[in-house]
C-alpha cells in the first residue's frame, strides 16, 4: 500500500465545477446523504473540519447544520480511484435529512416496486431553528422540481403577488388569534405565517443564513 499527498487541483470536477460527496456515518458505516461540493466548499470543509456543500438550486455555498445545529464533524475523507467522487466519514449531530430522518436514504424500494419508510423520524428535543431549516430545504426543493398538486408549487407559479397576499392574510390571522388569547390558535396561525414567510424568502432569494446574520448583528 502506497502513501502520498494529492494536490487538490487533481480532484476532477464535472462540467459545472462540482464533485459528488457521499456522506457516511463514521461510527455505524451508514450512508447518510449525497451532496455536491465545488472547490471552495471542499476547501472550507477541510479548513473547518465540518461539511460545506454547494447548492445547485440556490447556486451558493451552504454549511450543513449552520441554522439547524445538525452539523457533520469530519472524521475522515477519501476520494475514489478516478478522483471524481468523495467519501466523507462524519460524526452526525441530529438528523442528516431535512425531513427529520437520521439518513436521507430511509425509503426502502422493494423488488415488487413498492416502497416503505425504514426509519422513525427524530422528534426528541425539537429546535425551532432546525425545523425551520428543514422546511426551508423542502420549499427550495419544491421551487426547483415543481411537483404537481403541491401547494408550494402553486404559490411559486402564481408569483409574488399571491405570496404577499398570503403573508398579509396569515399576519391578520395571527392578530385575531392573539386577541382571542388562545395558545393553540396562536401556535397554529404563527406556524402558517412562518411557512409563508419562508416561501417569500425563497422567492426573493434571501437565505436563512442572511436572516441569522442580521438578527445576530442586532443582538
């Protein structure tokens, strides 16, 4: 077995300047997710010891767990024999999947073509920031793929005026709920408002990281 060093310039990126990165849990060996890196996010990952990726839909870098707290501490990193795929072994905090599962690969496809979920969603100790990040990622996915019969797809196709109308309507609902002094009603209406605000942020290309930076500055 030979050892040596590799110049990062030898890493082979695709025509878009990206390389797929398979994320594996170091302790269990379980595959958690697949994402993409560009040269800058790879450099950031190496420097920080935590995973950074490149979002193809948003066309920007993102730090896994920056707002949710579900960070991935890098234990080992490998590249394959063609130097065009990365394997990163990590210590995962919380869920790696934006749907709340430990692994993104939680849907088992049977040989008869049917599928079933093989994991239980992680629910203990929910944090608002993590939930908002997960919903934000789902909204980004809906914006990119536009699945049929999706309410989020409907909002994006109707455009900014419809989204703003819904934000206004939900704001009024929150006010009414608060005037009614109902805890459950306030929680329900605020959840509706937050969802529509997240849709607005995605439509306006404003990241949660930008909001977090603004709030941190005010704090």
